[in-house]
């Protein structure tokens, strides 16, 4: 029997309008009522996830969350962090400096603090969507803490160019993920959704064979591979589908999570 349902947010739980399909909300409610723990695993920050967890009824004990692509695991009921894996400051600042040569805007996170060097229109949109206050610094060199995540926001073509170059530069130093077509992100080598999910499962006494993990993008592949039942939603990229044991017929707009709960939890 499955005991933990881990779900990516954007492109999986949320539809293309950034809302929860009614069927997904019902499915999570039914999963919880059947005794299954539900966990949102996202590239977003833990404060950005709060409003979504509240809407799903997950902001209470004994639920947990995974954010920054696996950099942080936290308790949803009080936001206490129980796992915090970061990129070394020197490495993060070097990555940010290199990313600035490409067309786009660079962001750095230290836990839930978001740092930018200038407030562009593109970053205003990103900050508003993330619902996290941005702190403008003269230079990323002024940040002295180790960094939770470095992010480049740009157009897909520019990001592909950046990723091709940065993939070699950062190899062996950190992870590089496309989390959306317009977001390219960097985390510590040991900070992946799969590793975070394994940590959480051990923490709550659940085997990975008792975990369902669902996602759609590059940063979800590790948890899809790690889970006993790894699922790719119908709109997932090919890499996520190749990693999955099951691919839903429904996409993120049509209640893919409902299909998962109906097939793997309600019918057990």
C-alpha cells in the first residue's frame, strides 16, 4: 500500500492558469482521508508554497514539503526546516557571474530570501508570481551566505544556449535543471527532489516502495526514478516519461493527480 504521495506543483498539480483543477483538490482530500500523506515537491520557495498548501489543507501536522528542487525539506505546519542543502557561496557567486553574460535575469535565494541586482520588468513578474519579497543588492558578491538556489529567467532559446555552456562549467559542482521553459536553475549536487524524498521517507518511517511521486519536468526525474511508483503526467517532457513506471492519460489541466489517486490509492 502506498503511504506517501509526492507531487510537483507547476505543470502537475496546477493547470496552465496556475489553479488547482477541482478533481485534483478532491483527490488529495480523498488520499489524506485514506491515511496517505501528501507532499508538494516544488522548485519554488517554502513561503511561496504556503498559499497552495493552505488551499489543499496541507498546512497542518503531520505534513511536510520539499522546495527549491530538493534543497530544503520542511514541516508545513510551522515552516521549520529539517533539511537544508546549499551551494557553496563561492560557487554560487561564480555561477551568477557567468549567467549574466547571457540574455536574462539572475536571481539568488538564501533560504527564503530572494536577491536580485536590478528590478527589471521580467523580474517584477517573477517576484509577483512567487509572492516573495525581493532584496536588491549592488552585487551578488555582497551575499556572504551559502546559497539555496541560483536561477536564470529568460526565453527558452537563450536558456538552451546558457545550459549548453553552463552544463560543462558546473559539472561536478552543482545540479542544473530546466524547471520551466523560461527558468534554468542551479542547486547543490546533493539537492534533488529524489534525494529529498528519500530523506523524508526515512524520517517518517516509510519505504520508498511505499511512495508515489508525480511530475512533468526535468527537475522531477530524480523523484520519479526514486519512488516505488514514479508517474509522469500526460504533458510531461520525454525525459520524465522515460523515467516513469506509469504515464497518466490526463494532463495537468484535466486532473492528472485525480487519475493517480483513483488508480493507485482508492482501488487498493
